[in-house]
C-alpha cells in the first residue's frame, strides 16, 4: 500500500515523509502537517483487544510513520512506554458511575501529555539521523500547563537538543508551575511570560515563522522544532490510547466486536479530540465525539454556530490547561472539512489572525455532525467532582470533571447510553486545591502540599511520586519576560 506522507494545511507543497514532518514541526508556510490520507487499521478489533499498550502503539504508528523501520519504531515505543509509567498497562480504564475513565496520567508528569511526549524525543532524534541533520534541534513550545513539563521531562538531557518552554506566569496551577521551574537539565529553559496562553502560543508561532531568524539560526548550527500538538509526531501517538481503550472494553466484555462507543474529551487546543476523530477515520467504532469546554467556550460556540470567534474575554478557570481561545489543532479539522483545499483553509486562518473570527459554510458544518459540543461552568465542574466522589468514591481532576459534566448533559439531552470513554487527562493531585475544595472545604487553609496528603486520605490513593518530590525540589528557572521579548529571550538563551 502507498505510504502515508504529509502535506501542509495552507499550500500545495510536495508531500514529505513522516520523519521530515516531525523534524520541521510546522510547515514553512505556517500551516500544520496532516497525513495525505487516513490509513485504516489493518488488524481486527478482536486482535487488538489482546494486545499490550506497546503492541497497540506499533499497530497504529506503523500506518502513519511509514519511513521508520519496524525495529526503529518498536525501539522508540519500548523506550517511551517503560517504567516511567507507574502502571504496566500504561493507560488503565476505570469504570465509575455510567462512564469509563481512561486514565492518561500515569506517566512522569501525571498528565496525558506524557502519553505522546514520552515518545516524541525518540522520534525526533531518529528523524534527524534519517535526514542527515547535524544542527542542534531547539524545541520551542508554548504551554497552558501540562505540555511544558512533559516536554521538559522528555527532552531533558537528550543529546543534540535544547528545549525552551514559555508559559503564562499567572495562568497555571501552583503544582504545574513548580513542576516546570524545578526541571533539571542543562538543555532546558523555562520562561514565564506576562500574558495568557494565547499570547504565548502566538509568540511561538511568530518565532517559527521568522525567516530571518531561521537563517541566522542555521548559520549558527541550530534549527527549530516543536513539542506542541502542532507537531504530527505528538498528535499521532495520541490516537493509540483510544484504540487501546476500545480493545480493553472488548477484552473485558463491556462491548461486543464492532459495537459503537462514545468518547468525551476535555478540549482546549483540540489535539486530544482530533486524535479521537482520526481514530474514528481509521475504523474505530466511535459514534459521537463529545467536545467538552470550560467557561472559555470558543469551541462550543463554534460547534453550535459554525463561527469561530476568539474576540472575547479570557477567563482563568480551575481547569487552566483548557484556558485557550485559539485552538491550533482545529485548523487540521477545518482543512478536512474544506475537502483538502489549502487556499480556503489559508483564507480562514488569515481571517482569524486579522479579524479574530471566521465563518464556515453550511456544507462544512454538515461535516461536524459526529461532534457534540457543550461546556461546564466553574460551579458545575466542582459539583461534578463532588457528585462522582460521593456516588462512587472515585476522584477526578478539574479537566476530567468538565468532560464528565458535559457527558452527562449529552446523555440527558439525547438519552444515548452507549458505553462512553471519558479521557481523564490529569491526576487530581495536580489540581489538588480545586479538587479538595470541591469535595471537602476543610482543606482551604492547608498549604499546597498538606492538602495533597488530605486528598490522598480521601481518595485512598498515594500522591504520585512526581508530585510528592516537588515539596523539596529547588527552583532552577526564574526567567520572566514580556510577550514582545520572547524572540530576544530565545536568542539570548542560545547565545546567538
């Protein structure tokens, strides 16, 4: 079968192999790389149900990363999904109430970003070797909280790379910030910007698009790449856990072969739910893709109206990884909805950049029928955490609670009771103050680490080692900057 190659969402460039798309991160025209076709799973669902996480990962990734050999890919997978995870099954599925929670937080940083960022460094270094790249690779990333730490942990100490992470100084949780600021590694740099996540993300994209800087970097032996989900090497590994979850439901007898399921995903940058959409395109029997927003409900409004409008107040919520008004990965879906028309997609993205809004056609909206969008208020999010705990004893974080709340709204309005997998994207201990506050207000006067002990007692689970060790970890990164100083900060770090 013809190998999958990658094309830009914004121009009709020649397709390139996966290794080059991973290495570049973003196209020179500012577009995102997408596969030139979505391959279909070539193993049966029954066969997949008997596979380990690592085996499932190979069966999915081999279809997208066709210029990697079997041995190369299996080596990357083995290095990624090892004892860094505190569970041998990597992503366990827990039933609580009417839904199944896919726990994606058992990696080194206790968040779902570990699922892809554990393998991306290995894919990236191998991609550089495949393409005879001698330059040092500079990973440039904006984070709303979790990507930053997971990327730092993945790339720390990786030969031939440096990583620079920008985050909104007052827009992440205390635990998220300390995880980043205590990161070891001579090749790691962390910067708090005086702005929000969208400012950080826009600043990073601007640096990526600076051709003069790129030429200067190349003359000094550096080249940029990305660890955000704009990198296809980050997005494709996220497809794996939806396929794995379906296999586990099948193995446990919760569903029969080819039975449809629903998937509910707390959604900010649109990458995680886009991975579920790709899994569906590959033949996984997903019926409804439930897109859950917090009070920054730009995606809910888009799904409801067909208009994407970022011109609104930016709200800081208890689910900060979803505090996003420019959902970068939505561009990949928009490109798909245009029928693969890069000029039309480019026009939409130009309108978003210049006017802050674009409107898709009625025909394109019909392509969204598999999605359901809704949102949870801060009050609803806290109430969902409390209700699920009191009913089942199961404790979820604030982001997962947004998805659980929206799933309940979907089920109540449609009476659709198909088995539903909720992507549980972070350990409740990463957002302990909000979670404990929802369940037991007595913890409001406790310090950040004291309240985690209280939460551990309530949930009857141990504080993850990656979080517990933060209590005594020294702060190693203290740099802050204004948004318009981001480029200068990068060049200062690199000494160019």
